[in-house]
C-alpha cells in the first residue's frame, strides 16, 4: 500500500491541475496519479473535450468507468483499484473532501512543500510562453502611451481625448482590447492616476489628470496555454513635480540594482533589501501614519507562471534562494497619498545555465 | 466558548469572501466573524484599499494589530480575543490551514450546507446587478449577429469578412470588446462552430463555416460588483440541414416548457426532466457511442450570482426545490458530432413574491 496523488479542483481555479492535466474547465474534476498511471475523471459534459485536450500521458476516464457518478465512490474506487492507503494533495485541497475521504479510512496529506515543486523552475518552453504573454502586455502598454500622447490638457488639468475627458476605464479598454487581439485574457489591468496610484492594487477609475503619475500594471494570461506576463510602467502627461521625478529615478535605480543580484543561490530576501536600500538612499522611507501606509510596503517581486503570483517571493520574509529556472518580477514602488505612486516592473529569467536575462523589452520613461 | 466563522482565500477566487467583505483581491486574506464583529485582516499591500472598499459593518485590521504577520498567530489571536473554541469554514477551505489550526486545539468545521446559504436567494438589487451583466452579454451577442450578417459565403463554405476568413477568435473579440466597453470582464466566451459546437465547453477556434450551427455562450462578469450574466444563442449563416432546424425547434420548445415550471417549491430535477421529455418527443435521444456522448448530457441550468455556477442546479440528480430569490439559467442543448450543437439559454428570476420573470431580452432565431 502506498499513497497516490489527488487533486479536486477546476482547471480555471487551480494552476496545479492545469499543469497536470493540460486543459482547463470551469467546473471541478478529479485528477489522480497512482503507480504508473495518471488520469482524470470527467463528467459527460467535459468527457469528449478532455479526450481531445488532455496532456500526453493523461488517461481520460468517465465517472461511470471509475465507480461514479458519486465523487466519494470514485475516490474509493481509485484507492482500491491501485491499492492506495491514501493521497497526497495540494495545500489548498478542499477541506470537505479531505474530511470525507479521511472518514473512509484513507489518509489525506497536504504536500510537504509544493504539490509540483517543479512548477517553480521553468523550462525554456515555459519561459517562451511567459515571454509571449509579456510581449502582449508590452503591446498594450505601447497602445496606452499612444493614447496618452494624443491627449490635450484641459484648463482643469484633466486629459482630453477627442474633446472628452479620458478615464481610467477608457485607457484600460485600449490596453485590454490590444492584448485580446493577441490571444490574451486581460483580467485586472491597473490604470491608476494620482491618489489612486498610491494604493498598489487600486485598478483606477474616473478621469485621468495631467502632471501626476499614472501607474499601469498589465498582467495578461494566454487564453491558449494559461501562462501569465506581468509589466508595470508609470508615466506623467505634462510636468511632474520634482518629488515625482526623484521618486521615479529612485525606483528605476532600485529595479536595476536588484536585477544585478539575480543569480543562482542569491537569497531572495537580500534582493528585496538591496532595492529597499536604494530607495532609502534617495530619502524615501517606509512607514504608516494616520493616512495609512507609505513608502515601499510590498515585496519586490514574485515568480510568474501558470499563476500570476507564485514562488519564489522576493520579499524580506521569504527564506528561499534563487535557482536556475526562476522567472521573477522585479517591481519596486513608492507610494505616498500626497502625490501618488511610482512602480516599474520588469521580468527576469534565470536560465538553466545560471544566466539572468531580462525578458522585458519596452522603453522606460516618466514624461510623455 | 463558541465557534466563529473563518475564510482564508482571495476575493477573486472565492465568491463567499467577496460576498462577505465587499471587495476583491488577487492574494489570500483572512475574513472572520465572531460574536458581534466581522472583520478582515490585511497585509500592508491591501490595507489602505480595504479601508476604503470594505462593505459596511466590516472592520479592517492590519496583520500587526491582530498578532501577525504570521497567519497561524493571527488566527490564534482571533480565537483568544473573542473566546472561540474554533471556526466554521467554507467547504473549500484550504486543507493545510485546517490541519494547522486543528493542531492548535481549535475546531475547524466545514459549513453543514453552504457557508452563506442566503447567497442562493437574490435580493432585488442583486437581480438587478445580474441583469446588468446579462444586458452586456446581449449587447455582445447582437454585435456577433451584425458581424455574421455582414459575412459572405466563400466557395469552400467559410465565412468571409472584408475578404478574409472569419474565425472563432475574431468573433469572440467582437463580442468581448463590446462587453468590456460596458464594464465587463469577459472570461471565456464560446464561439464554436460545427463539430466544435458538439462539445458544450469547447471555446471554438479557427475558421467559421456557413450552413452549420455556431454556438455562442457569453458569460461576462461585472468588473465593478462581481455579478455574472449568462446567455447562449445558436445561429446558422446560410442554409441549415433539416436535422439542425428540427433540433433548434426542439431545444427552443424544451426551454420554453421548462420556464413554465419555474415556481416556488418546484423540484429542480423535475424541471430538467420536463425539458428532456420535450427533446425525446422530437426524437432526440441521449447516449454514448464510440464517438463519445450525444444528445442532451448536461444539466438544464444552474444558479448565477457572484459565481457563474452556483446553487440551485437544475439537474436530474439535484434534490432541492426552487425558492423565491432563485436566479437560474435554462439552457437545454443537443449535441451530435455529425452536425454540431444547438444550445439556447435564458435566465429566469423567481422574485420574492413567487413570480417568475425571464430576465433575458434578446431575439431568438436560427438563420441569419
């Protein structure tokens, strides 16, 4: 008796499942690995599509073939058929199913580290798929530059496009539709101006203004293969304040400094700290006052793959080291409610030979 | 000592959390309810935004205020501060956290039925939000009708738009960009022609052809409030085969017949069976052969709200009854690899007074 592996999730919600099965569904299904076999158990609704879309080596079973349609019966059938004492599952395995399976006398054990630790280390092909999504993000960003350059500045400071006020929503539409034409799903593009830009995950809404930074954080996912790209640029239409120019220089230098640290066995926390030190050198400190957090209060970066946020984390609390195969973002930022936010984000691939390569290919400037 | 309630998830992935907190994040955070309080515990990255976006009555705490940043310490702090013996959690609560919390001597119990049973019953305001997303789906669908009507039929049967072959991808772009302008996130629009349409969740790819059905299943989500709409129409450009015309009539009659059953205390399974009986009356049977499944092999419909698929299910295996507040899809379909698929989907709201009202307002036709 040994343990198998088990996932119950939807391919859309669970990157592990998409990685393992090769396809994506809106509804939950079962993936398992036992002895020499790995398979999926599909409802009639998805059976035919799974047959044509499953990754090589993945067997497709109908619920009836596996003792179903009841899910618990299917899982017991798998355990009996492959002589399993239980299953190793992902950390986010649904509790209700863990409790039900355990009550049948089978073990259910969350994977000690990650369910597929190999997901952290990208093959050249995966890096290429990520790069394609990143290229789409760059195309979206260039479209935004174009739109912003064509605006005029009204007497009240708003940006005018063809005579009417340009909004975050409209700029986002221009970016997103550009990316969709390239086969991307744009799921949360940020176009946040002024004060809104001082909240790192504020998507932005309403009129856009001149003379104040506009943060554009663009992270499309390939509809075809599920890999993400991630890019942030910050621009000002008009004349930025001196403090904004200084913050831009600081963030840019922090990003370039951090990139130099990307190498095999570099401690992730140290890379964050190197970037933070540059920001402090420029006089930008981090803290909290009555208005909330200010300064540089998020991690420097994160892995990107089938999840937009995955390991490793470039944060002061993350204990890991970089290894060949890492694809990470480097995205220092500065946020002050008084003048807004600046964030600049590139992606770097540490390839199997230990060479760090910046994947991002788009120009860098503050003023347009 | 009593039990609190606890969610650990991201607002983007977990509709329960969005329902409870009023906002959405890409990363996991903690929501809890205990005694008279309900609150969220946010990292610095999201603290300011949560302060401005949290639903009325939701207190926003920083990780440090609640004994963090460690997540297990935060949860123990909450249990101690509010004198809790444990937590009730959603069914899909992540197993790793359940095991960790249990190992501290606290109980973790998946909700017996649903975590927020009230999510199944929509207020007039929720029905209105769903309807707005549905209107966007209708606008996208009308745009597709327009695009298809403008095509010419090439000698090889492909549809030509401005001289080049129209593809599923291009038609999807037209639908999705129309909806995005209306504030929607289009996440998986299906435009599947011919054989591809015989797989209910095949999104469709490549050239579109005349004389064969094109299934368009359109389900946008409001970027602002997270509620979904859901709409399916099937059309043929050119001359459909007689079997396709007959299947269309059968599916349309099945849908209209099912609608008449939408009333308080109707058994969900019976509504499915009523629709299936109409399809059989027309001679369309369901089964599986060497090519896979054929006929009507999915549930008739499902609830829609902050999840695209939620309770109740209109399926032969679902034991529940309809109650006032239900918003359900009615979407019978017929699928045969030989000629493709037909699916027609409307949405119905059973309001608090027990009146069933069809929310969908778009014309119904096969040939354009």
